[in-house]
């Protein structure tokens, strides 16, 4: 009897973001370009490996926005739940790349590479916790 209202509420209010492979490909390409230079190859190899790791993550991770939390899924298993009630602030750094999502909970801050549709991510953040968006650090205006 109570099962009828629960699935309806979850299906209507839950949004799963589409993955994007832009950031991992940029990082991997940067590492491959650095390999062409006559310098120590190990930093470039590390960058390529990190880019490939992020590319793998972009295929296996899913972000879901529910009514009350941001949920991180990996291969169908819930990894972590971040309840919006515990959020203090959030901000997207370098949204044009896409870059990094910063958000602070009561317990700790988090930095996540954006491996998902950045426009959808930002719109969901504004919808769910828009009043907590942090202003850019360099907001000095010159007249």
C-alpha cells in the first residue's frame, strides 16, 4: 500500500546526470603532448594515467540528484550519499572546461572532477541548493 507513493515520488524527483568524457580526454591529451617534449617522461606518464583513470570513472560512475541528497553510484552500487541538509556551500571552478565541483558539508569539504554534463549539474545544483552557491574568490570590481 505504501509502495505506490514511494516509487512515484522517486521517479519524478530523481535526476541522473549524463556522463561526459571531455575532462578525462583533455587531461590524457595534455599528458600525451607532454610526452613528445625532451624532458623527464614520468610527469607526463602520471598525467596520462590520471586521465585514463578519470576516463574509466566517467564510464562507471553516475550522479543522481534526489529530493534530499546527491548520490554517487558506481556500477549500480551506491558509493556515497551527500544530504543537502548538511551542505554549507558549493561552487563550480572552471565551468567552461568542465572543471571541478567544490562543495562543503558540515563535516568536510569535497572536490570532484566534473565527469558529467556540466550544464545539467549546475542547473540541478541551483535547483536543489541554489542559495548555497559560493561567490567567486576574486570578486573585486574595478570601476
